[in-house]
């Protein structure tokens, strides 16, 4: 199979979506989401991939990453997905696939498009009817991002995933000031405007349209 890095453009931001096999709810338990999130944190730290947003749902994972080194993006996904699959198979006595292949990738532009994608990712469990606000779902990047914008330092022991210093530049170019993501998200909740973030997208490969999938 071709490597994931063959289909990525260095220097671009990507929205990655990885679903559980047959869309089964293999992440429905909090303890499994905790393990999955921890392996994402380990992989992010090991390969140094900037992460702008994320959300773990009951049957899929969203990541918004910046691909300065596309090979490292593929290695991140390989480590996090593989380690969690081993954990779940051991815990449940399963054999076989945990994740659906291939996972999907969409190029995200900076500015308004990036803000829309972060909003879409953070609102996943609101759309599913599980919570009424993303602050109530601790397996997403909303709380981390809002703290970044409010310039509140989190304890060094806090296992955060977001690249706090790098995400500010593209977002501040779009919306100067603090807490713009929170204000924008609240406005969408009130207006019930939760359109997919790829309503204005750039294709990952010339001549193709998003989403582009890779193995």
C-alpha cells in the first residue's frame, strides 16, 4: 500500500478523520477514549506534529494537524492507531481490525477556513446530541484552545495535545483579539449553523476533490 506521506503536501494544514471498523462504537467508554487520547499525546510528542484541534467521539477521531514534515504525520497516525488497537483487543479479547482504512484527509486553509474547521470538530458531540456545549466534552480541544486564547497557563503536568504557540498565528491573522473561537462557536450554536468545515476546501491532490483518502 502507498504510504500516507505520498498524498500530503508539506507546509499545509490537514483535517484527518479516522473511523472505527464498520463504524462500530469502539470508543463509547470513557476509559477507552482516555487511552486513545493518551496515545495521541504520546505520538504527537514523539513526532513533533503541530495539532490545532481534535475530538474523540464514540466511533471516530478528528485531528487538525499542520504537516511541516508529512512523514511524521503518517507516523503519528500509525503509532496512535496501532497502540490503541492493541489495547482494545487485549482488553476485550478481540482479534482483527479496530480502525477503518483508509482514513480521510482534507487540506485546510488558514484564516476563516481553519476557524470553521475547528468549530466543526469541536461541535461533533453537540451535533450528536450527547452534550449541549463542547466545554462539556473533555475529549476535544475546545477547552485547551479557549485557555490558549485567554493566555491562561496550564500546569506542566496537564497532558494537553494542542500546539498552543503555533495555532495563534493563523487564527489571529483572521480574528484579532481573545476568545474569538468561543464567540464564533456560541454564535453558531445560537444560529444552529453547523455546516461541515469542507464547504470551502482545497483538494489534497491536483485534479481531485476533498475528501482525499490515503492508506
